[in-house]
C-alpha cells in the first residue's frame, strides 16, 4: 500500500514537471527580426530586416517608405556599392 502511494505521488510529480516544461519546448522563434538600423537624418533612416528567413531593406522618411527584397547579404553589399557610385 505504501509503495503504491509513493508511486502515485512520484507519477503526479513527474506529470506536473512535464506540464511546466511544455511551453518552453514549443516556443516559436520571432518571425520578424531587425538586423540593423541606421538613421540617415533626424526624420529618415534605413533598416535591414529579416522576415521568415528573407531579407528586406526598408528606407523610411518624409517622402514615404520603400521596401526592397534582398536575396543575400552579398547582394545587399553590391546594391549599396552600386548606389554610392551613381
């Protein structure tokens, strides 16, 4: 009888520990991540963001907001260098 009660108590404790651990196992990673932000002036800036593994360059300011998809970080660097030379 004492053994059965001890086993039942141990089983209850194990189940409580599993319930407490469940939310941590299924925590989702954030879908949107701001990689880097740079202010160009007091009212405009540029940001590199990642959404579901895809990279986007976001330019915002008084004239509005522009979003451009970037295929990779190397392509981002190439676009930035191309923009400086023109």
